[in-house]
């Protein structure tokens, strides 16, 4: 098994981005987050690439979120956590701001930062055994403005509140009912469906699709004053609960949160 990496591959007009860290259910480490905008810039600059598809290596997971084993070092204090969040934001913005259609092909676990990434794609298709969650409240993390905005834009505020406050796992059918994904396919048909769809998109008019993407992005652009929310995110990053959340995951035990 190779080192964890984000692999970028081109297959005709389709650019593939693959989260390759199967030993950790394709968890995304900092190097992979940083590689994503660079890989997207390569696809954006290549006129031969007409559509981009993200997936996890294998079929067990799209991505089980950010690599929690790095949190002790990368999120050691509020400044470091803010920097880590910025790197994660930049990866998502690279997908959202690309002029090309971007699809997430979701097998298996799509959790936390993995779901954030999927929500920054234009289209999401999953296999019937996929599962979804944002367990920020099980890790003592404040979830960012852009990620929360994309979630609310997809599922509405009622479902977004349940997803965020419970941190619970949702099945593929529940995800479809909430609007988290566009369609559920039998597991063994997902890849052929996505290959056919992405090749159809690759033959559509690029300028027309770019215009639609840009307009939809502007319509859902977060508006308002987020300074209070951002202060609360920073408070999470400084909290004892944030330390407890990551330690509990690494020690394979339930966290004990105290609101401090
Ligand atoms: N970061 C770091 N390591 C992770 C990880 C993550 N996000 N997700 C899984 N792993 C690691 C586990 O620590 C374990 O490592 P080990 O073999 O050294 O013990 C390995 O991947 C397999 O995970 P395990 O929990 O044993 O497999 P599972 O099939 O029982 O459960 C998950 C899979 C994805 C449900 C579970 O690993 C999980 O809940 N992961 C964390 C999800 C999360 O909170 N993501 C949000 C982060 S922003």
C-alpha cells in the first residue's frame, strides 16, 4: 500500500481526483488538502479536461473526513486550528469556483470533511450502501461558515440542524430524501453511471455550464455578519472539549464533553 495521497489522473476529457488513504478509510491529511487546489488548477488550465470526478480509492469510503490523527499537532491551538480550517476551505473553494462541472462519486463512508468536500461539488451520486454524517459535535469542532452554508443550501435549515446537532449517521436513502445527494445507485452500478454522466457533461457547452455554476454560486453566497459565529468557532478550537474529542477518537472511546 502506498503513502496517503490525493491522486490526479486524466482519462480523456475527465479529470479524476482520488483520495487514496485506504488504511484510514481515505481520511484526508493536510498534504492531501493542500494538493487539491493545485490539482484543480491543473485541470482548470487544461482545455482537454471538460469534467472532474472525485472519488475515494476502493469502494469502502469516499472519505472519512479530515485525518484526526493530525489534529493534536495541526490543531494544537486556536491559531493553528484557524490555519488548518483555511487550508480545508481553500480545497473546497477550488472545487466550487472551478468553471468545470465537478461530481462526487460516493462509495461507502462520506463523513465530516469528506461530506464537506462532496457538498462543494456540483453533483453527488452515491451507492446504496453509502453513509453520511458530520460528527463535528462528537469532536468538539466548530464547523465553518462556507461548509455550513453549502449544507443549508442543499438540505435546508431543518435537516441541517439535525445533521449538525446530532452528528448521527444517515443512510443513502435518507441522504437522498434530504437532498444531500442527487441520486442513489446500486453499488455495482455507481461507477458506470458516473462515467456515462460525466462523459455526457464533457460534451455539453463549457461556457454555458460555467455561467450556470457561477450564477448558482452567487445565489447561495453567504450573506450577513458571521463575526459572532466565527468567534464561537475559535472558542471551540481553544476548548478542552476539542482536545477531548480528538483524544477520545484516537483512544477508541466515547468522549466526555463539559462545555469548556
Ligand atoms: N482520521 C484518522 N483516522 C481515521 C479516520 C479519520 N477521520 N477515520 C478512520 N480512521 C482510522 C481509524 O483510526 C482506524 O485506524 P487503526 O486501524 O489504526 O485503528 C482505521 O482508520 C479504520 O477505522 P475503524 O474505525 O477501525 O473502521 P470502521 O470500519 O469500524 O469505522 C468509520 C469506519 C469511518 C465509521 C470510523 O473510522 C469513523 O467514525 N471515523 C471518523 C469519522 C469522523 O469523525 N470524521 C470526521 C473528521 S472531520
